[in-house]
C-alpha cells in the first residue's frame, strides 16, 4: 500500500506523482491517473496538470478495486473532474435540476449527494452551469466553486456545444443552417413564431449530415444560440423531427427514447485558462440504427457447383 503524500509547495499533479513515487513506472502512474485512481484530498482527479497547493494530500488507490465505479446512482457517469469542474455523461430520462413536480431525483441532486457521501449537512456541493432536457443524454458541465460557475456562465455563449440527433427522413442537403424566432412563453412546448416580437428570441442551428439510412438521418448539430428545445424545434420545422419526439411531431420511436445526444463540449477552463475538449460517443441504442445489416450467406447446397455430365462412350 502506497502511503499518501502531503504537498509541501505548489506543483502540477503529474510531476508531483513521478517525484513522490519514483519506484512506480511512469506508464503505470499515467494509467492510474487516467482511471481515476489518483486522489487529491480524497477526490479522484484525471487532469495531468491539476494544480496542487501546499497542504493538499495526494493518495493512490491501487490494487484490487483501484479503479472506482465510473457510474453513479441514476446512471450518471463522471467523464472528467478536477478542483473546479466536473463533467458528467447524463443518461436520457434524468432531469438536470429539480422542478416542483420532481424535487429530488435529478442529476444535480444525485451528484450533490455523491460528493456529500449521503450527509445532508455536508458542505460539498456542485453548481449548475447549463441544462439538458430530461430526454436528452450526453455531456453536462457543472462547477465545483461559485467562482468557476460565474466564469463559465459569463462565456457560455462563446463555447462550442455539439450534438448528434437521429431524425426521421432523409435530409436533402448535406449541410446547412436553420434559423427562426422561437416563442418560449410555454416552457413545455416551444414553437416557431411567424415574426420576431417582444416575446421571441432568434435561434440559429448549424447542421451536417453524418449518414443516412432509407428512413432516417444521423445529423451533427452545432448551436449558434442556446434556446430552450432549439434543436428539437428546428429539426421539426425542417420536416425531420427527432425520433421519439412525439411532442414535436415524431411518428416513430425505434430506440424507445429521444434520439438526441450531447457529444462534445469545447470550452475554456475557468481556473487554468486552457482549452478543454470532452467527447461522448453516440449511445449504442442510437448508433445501431445505422449499423449495416448482415448479408445473408449462401447455403452450402447452392454454393456447391453442379457436376458436369459424363461424356457418352462411343460404341
């Protein structure tokens, strides 16, 4: 068992690990870091240049059970974490934050409880930076300090958010932009307004078709603006609603869920100022809708060549 080490002076994490445990091979140390087996003040950290300050305690979770479970209650997965932020992969069907109808079972509540280790009076907490619809899965960024939350929300419109959607029908163009004025006065169902008014906000969505099947399209979407239900409304407006989105006109639900997933976040770290790019692959239940169908194999009988007739003997 490797003993924890207390930081004496400011340093970045990876050089500190190499210096503190020189007997451990560097490749092994990098694997422990990647798989959340390096802890700073009892919290797993995966960022190689995570800033350490005097008094921090760094420990290694090695041996059996070294890699913690990547999945939290509610199906949440932690993709990245450091002292300022945490990025999760939210499953479809889970609220981001509480509503009067459901005040407890949310990504925010489950994550807060995880950090407090079930202690209601614990001081640990997270801060919501943005939200995903209940039916949408994928990357969601939360802050671990009020300062990080303020910095991220101030620049949020400048960060790149990419989604992938499975929509009905075959989009005619390979790429394009959809824009309209959205009326969000009904929070449960947004609609496109015929013209801009005091109650509307302009919305811009850029799209690129990744692949098509006979009846569906897989589309990558980049937000020019961030409006409520923007992608869902715009694809419906284009005549290609997202599968499973009955609210906005979908007639099919082959994956038994909304076909929308937040696949990438590209942003500036609020503490270090470094560019961050986190990705999450399209869930299997959506990706398999575009998997090539296996071709039937010819039977052995049909594959056997027909023997040529024997030549007749002359009398």
